[in-house]
C-alpha cells in the first residue's frame, strides 16, 4: 500500500512538473489546477493571479483561442466552437469578441477552458493558446500552456 501511494505521489508530481506556461504578461501568473473529462468534454481549470502593484485590464480575443490534443485534434472558437472560456462566473462562457477582464492586483481569478467532444484516446492537451487584445499593442498577446495531462 505504501509503495502504491508513493508511486501515485511521484506520478502526480511528475505530471504537474511537465506543464509549461508561457505568458507575455510579466505580472500575470497562471497555474493549471486540473484537467479532467466530464461527460464528452474536457475542462481545464486555471488560476490567474496578478502579482503586480496595478490592476491589469485586457480583453479576450476568442477568435484566436486554440487547443491541440495528443491525438492530433484541434479545438478552436473561430470555426467550430469546440472551445469555450469562462472567467470568474463558471456558469456563463465568455461570449464573442473583446470581453474586458480585470485582473485585480493580488486577487486570483478562476478561468476555465472547456473543450467540446474531447477525443477518447487523448491523454494530454499538448497546447492551449489563450489570446488577448490590447489597444496599446499591435500584436495579440497569447498565453501558451503546454503538456497538460488529462485525468479520466
């Protein structure tokens, strides 16, 4: 029993260590809380926290959100609406383009990505791209999260 518990702890630690987060926002820290299949869908729960001294106000850019699993499938918002995002209120997904999000200094905000009709053979989300829009920038700053294991 002890060795099984140690194996599971080592596996969970290894799985968490594989997740990589790349963010263009220096003061916005992103942590993946869980990635699990619920019914036919996969939910990725995350915690965004602004660790800087000022609030960060940015807008979502849902047309450029993407996710890819290890079975070769793409999930996106612009063509087939197979990925939805929620912020704060887990009952209503973020609709349309340019919903403004306020990341208050020191206050964590729960964010969820929901991938519709996840492949039955997928074992991880290879990459999840969360795109934003800012009037002060010409590009689309994108948070990229890689190697998210899927719990089934």
